[in-house]
């Protein structure tokens, strides 16, 4: 298994399987198929509403727990108990129960919204208690990431951010590397936006290698040492997306892909006040 080593020594498979937008009643079958295809790294979130189904697939697979790398994410806490720190621990327990696990490999703050400093302090304690092997964040812009690092004990192991050929985040990755934070891509295919799968430059590179555009994109990410977690509900595509370890892009092809960068999100801006209110106000449970 090809892995990256996180800032606390934990090894994380560089390629995983994401389950965002897979309906709960289809998730168990999809995750079982992904595990059968060879994936050992799964990415879910409390907000996806499918942790229970992910847990059922893990159980049904019979795969040893130590062979798996399981990530889930904490949704924005609204402190019904009056303490975000306490509620974070309750939310963590619920995720663990839904997944049917007794520890997590990686727990991420899903959004840089609300009182995420209290969330982080609770997560530091859960990590110190041995319940989470690594803790990290998601959707953190560089300024938020650096501020969190400067005011806490533990440096996030991972920052999971939108990263694909149209939003490459080379500068953000450099800053993360300087602080020992591993970049992880969400939306490696930009969910197909901008006609990614028929992009002429990517199709040309794919043809040269006898591979698909999806494989070129994933290979380009992992050659940049970006962890990737593509999603598919189709077993043929799961296998295709996993089959990227027998070829390499040349330096020239790597730099050709950089020309596709628009340096902007294709989804949403975490600094847009309307989006901050909409996401921050969303409640789960
Ligand atoms: N932290 C966050 O805020 C955040 C946000 C978004 C996503 N994520 C994580 O990142 C994961 C991946 O991102 P994503 O699900 O948004 O999008 P994605 O992986 O970029 O794209 C998924 C789309 O690509 C299609 N696809 C997959 N493999 C393909 C292939 N080989 N050829 C052609 N089409 C293919 C899928 O269709 P089919 O399913 O029909 O094959 C689906 O429509 C998520 O599942 C989630 O775990 C995190």
C-alpha cells in the first residue's frame, strides 16, 4: 500500500475512497465493492448521513481493523449543552458508534466555522486518550490554519481541501508542508465540472499512457504527494481509480497539467458571508 507519513508518524494510504453524496441505502454496497477492489482508506463524515452504512460494510468485509484507515469529520457544533468542547466529545462518540469502531484513524474538523478552537481542544484530548490516531482539519484557508497552529498544542496532521486540476493549490500545499500538514484533496475530479473527463489536454496525456483521464488526474495528484479520495458508486470505476500505481507522468506532463489551474474554487467560497451563514447554520442529528 502506498502511504504518506503524517507529522506524528502515522501512515496514511495516499489513495482512499470517498462516500459523499452516496445515499445511505446504497453506501454499504458501494463501500463493500470498494474494499473488494482493494481500497483500505475510507472517507466519510457525520454530515454525510452514511456512517452507519460505512460501518456495516467494514463489519461485513471481515478485514482486520489494523489494515483499514478510517476518516470521519465533526460537523459544526452549536453547543446545546453550553459547552462546544463537551459536545464535540459527544459527537465523536456518536460517530464511533455509528461506524461500529472503537478508535478512528483520522478525525477532521469539517469546516472552519463556529467555535472550532474548542472543538480542536476536545479533539486533542481524544487523541491523547488514544481514541484517534491523528487529528486534522478540512476547508481551512492558510490564515485559519496558521492561527489554529499558533494557538494550540497539536499541529493538524491533515488539511482536506478542494484540490483538482482546475484548483491546484500549489502555494497552499507549500505552506502546509512548511508546517508539517499533509494536504488531502477532496473533489479530485471536481465532480466532473468544467468537463474534466473530456478535457483535451488530460485526454492527450491519457492516450499517451493508455490510461483514462480519471487515472491521469489521480496519478498527477499522488505524484504531487496529495492524498486523494475519489468517489464512485460503480465497481468498474472504483477499480479504474485504484489502478494508478503502474505508470508515472513525466515532468513535462506534470507541468502541462499546471496550465489548467484557475486558482479558484469550482464549488463555494468559505470566505463568502452568505456561505458562512448557510453552512454554519446547518444542523445535523
Ligand atoms: N471535506 C469536504 O468538505 C468535502 C467536500 C466534498 C467531498 N469530500 C470528500 O471527497 C470525496 C471525493 O469528492 P467528491 O465525491 O465530491 O467528487 P469526485 O471524487 O471529484 O467526483 C465524483 C464524481 O466522479 C464520477 N467518477 C468517479 N470515477 C470516475 C471515473 N473513473 N470516470 C468517470 N467518472 C467518474 C462519479 O460518478 P459515479 O459515482 O457515478 O461513478 C461522481 O459523479 C467525497 O466523496 C468526500 O469523501 C469532502
